[in-house]
C-alpha cells in the first residue's frame, strides 16, 4: 500500500473541502469519530475532534497536516503489526471485486491506542471505501471509530470483513474458527437484539422459552467472540458489524 497512488487533481481535493463540514456534522450527530483517509497522500483529510478530546491531545498543535504515521506512533506496539496487516489484507481483498462491489464490504477491527496520560484505550474501527479515482484506484477510505473500553483486554484484537448486503463474513477465515460466513449463531443474534432493548437475562429466557442458564451461556459466548468485557461493549461491536 505504500506505493499506492491515485490520479487526482486539485479540483478533486476541492470537492473534499466542500464535504468536510458535512462529515464533521455527521460525527456530532452520531456521536462517533469520523475520519476520511487519503490513500494518495497517506494522510487524513478529515478527522473529527472527538479523537483528540478522548485521548487528551491538542488538535494539530504544530499546525501541520496529520499523517497516518503520526497516528500509528500512538498505537500499542503489540497491536501495530496487527493493524498494518489487517489494513493491507483488506485492501488486497477488495482488488478481486468490481468497483461498485468494493463498496459493499467493510472492515471491523479493534486496537489499543495511547492517550496523553500514557494509558492505552481500546478502540473499534469500521472502514469502507468512499471514493475512487478516475482509473478505479481506491482513493478515500471512510473510517468510523469509537472507544470500546477504557480497560482493553490483553488478547489479540478481533477483526472481521463483512459484506453489508449479505451479512456474510470474509477474509479472516482461520480466526472465525472455520466458520467464514457466520460469526454468531441465530440464537446469539436474537439474544443480542433483546439485550439491545435493555432486557435482562430472566426476561430474555422467558421470551425465547429457554433457561436462565442457557441465556447466560449465550451471553458469555457473545463476550468471548467479541473479546469484550461487558454487555455495552459487546453491543457496540455488534452494532458495528451491522447485527443490531
């Protein structure tokens, strides 16, 4: 990806400037971090200020443009190779599809990043293709991010590529334990939808005609598959995957 370039001109970047305000507004309405990444210049074209507020950094204190290498310096050293490999595999995966189909896939992955107090926070990203250049090269990636936990787990972060139309999973088959098209069972999805409504395990068991112990077993499996520590984190991950 380091050699990736695009055929884009000043007029193309002028259009990006016109969309900046809309993306920032979207970030505020959805209460999430929105980033527009330029594969041509290897830098962020848009970055909502929420990242800086959460991490405690001043926004561009030197006045320089923000390059993704600067961001990568704050990622946990154990996670950086994982993040780089994830991004490269996703980019290579997309090349096999026609242009319009490439926009049907999104990458969801988690990682740890250091804040201004040198404490690592756990974030979750979803990445999709936003724009191509006139030759069909991927130019802009839209990244939507949020904090998953203030106390990240020490295990390898999860990563998934999901087709937003079919809800099938792709690419990281071995990490899905030989279930490349299904991460959660039908019952687990049902339980997550009910959890998202704020229902407790007793009520969920009654609605689904299953025991409390069975509900709790499913909930533990959901936490294990998402590598999260509690229900709000698991539901956020499920939301990013498009399940709820």
